[in-house]
């Protein structure tokens, strides 16, 4: 989960197969139902949506894990268990859950009050850490992209006669608000649908 309050809150799912990342199976989620900064509820939403889509035979989610690793400690593990409980009577198999708490890299397992602590040089711990860190990287990258896109659109909103189609054309052509700002008048005019008057407004406002 990556968020600033409830703005641009996202969750991620990453996959290892035979100990190696399988990026084609990575999935990302915009948080829809949670208001405020509630990581537990956001995690529950992501897990619920992931397995509902599996039950709906969505081909993007039809591969089921042998083990689910949750980023966090006891609280996050409990939230994940609660999210999985409604699926107990479904055709989903019983998928084991564990959680990895970052502070001292403790592994929490359902039904055990004390965490498992592995040596730092243990290959198992190192693989779990890689998976946790990759999920974090994937979520943060998506969060930043959404935030940057929102900031770019809000700046362009202030420019007269620059509607949604023209904003989209500019962002597709230049890739970022910084590149639009750096573009020459001729460069702006090269974008389909941008007349001289609008190009001059862009130069004036940016």
C-alpha cells in the first residue's frame, strides 16, 4: 500500500516464481472504497478485489499463489486473514499467509503469538525481503505516477481554451508537464489540434 492520506492511494501485487520476479503477473490497484489513512482497510480491499476477480475467471488473476506474503506485522496479517475469510466457502484453495514486519524483519504466521526471526544471511529471508521490497517499489512507482499526472493536469487546467482532448494530446506528445514547459512555440504547434492562440497561451502560463 502506498498513499498520502486517501489521495492517490494504491496497492500492489507482485509475484515470484521459482524465486524470480514474474513481472507479467504484477498487478496494481487504485483504492476505491477507503477514506482516510487506513492501511488495514486498503489492504483488505486489494485482497478482496484480487480474489473476486479470480473467482470471476478473470484471466489476469486466474493464477493462484502457493503462499501470500503480506507487507507488515500482526495487524496487517490479521487484516489479510479477515479479507480472506469470506472466500473460505468458495472454490478457492486454502492459501497460506505470512507477514514480514520491516523494523527487525520478523515473520508472523497465523496462530503463533511469537514471530519467527531468521538470520540475515538466510536465503529464505533474503528471498522474502526481495519480494516485499519489490511490492513496495511497484506501489510507490504507481503512486508517484498518479500524483504527477494529477499535478500536470491541474496546471494545464488553468490555460484558456485547453480542453481535455488538447491536454491529452500534449501529454501524449511530450510525456510530462516539464517537457511541455520547455517546448518551443513551433514544438507546441507541431501537436495535432493545438492552434497558435492556444500554443501562445501555453507559453504564457507555463
